[in-house]
C-alpha cells in the first residue's frame, strides 16, 4: 500500500473492531433468542400471569435489540456508500464485510497513486483547484469520522445487549 499506510492500517483495524462488535452483538442476540425459545423450560413452575409477563419482557427485548442492530447496520452501510461515492460515484456496496471495505480502501489507494503520478508528471495546471485532491481529503476526514462514530454506537449497543443478557440469565451481582 502506497502513500498513507499508517492511516490505512488504522482504518482496517477500526473496521475489524466494528465487525467484532457486530459479531459479539449477534451472539448476545442469539442468547436472548435461545432464552425466548426455552422460557417455559427455564422458568420452572410459575404462575401463568408471571410467565406471560416474563415472556413479554423477553419478546419485547429481542424485538427491540434485533431491530436496533438492523438499523445500526443499515446506517453503517449508507455511510460507507456515501464515502465510497466520494471516490467512485458509479459503485455501491450492499453488504458490510471486510472484502467490501478492502475494495473501498483499494480504490482510495489507487486514486492516491494516480493523483501522485499526475502531480509528478505535472499534467495538470498547478494553479487550478484539484477536485480529486479535495475528494481525497474529504474521503480521509469522512472515513475517520465514520469509523469513530460507528464504533461508539455499536460498542454502547453491545454493552446494553450484554447487560440485558446478564439480566435474563440471572447473573446479576
């Protein structure tokens, strides 16, 4: 990778951290689903109104967290596509994964390389504003902000989901 290796490695590391939070959130959500499916067996002998109440709590929790996770992933996808459009207006991604993220980074690297070659060859008038360079700066700034923002919202979400799972499993301290 040419140009800004440290920054690119930081982006890849932060995106991996984001994916790890998503994986952890999915596991925790599956734990709640398992509790939801086995509530009768897990509760033992309880009054009918208590069972209805507990089932309602778990059903509502599962619904809320599964929808919330979907919304967070859709927002990340939209934001990644927005950044991708800075450097490639004709392409979009439809899934959040490491491969798609690396494709975006490779396009960024190629644009940086092409811009550097163009500047070395002086094929463009130096006194004319470069929209490509502006796009690179915009991409870099937006990518930093996007990753920081999405890591924060998914990490807080994952912590809430973990507390909810602890509550349902009866592991409160």
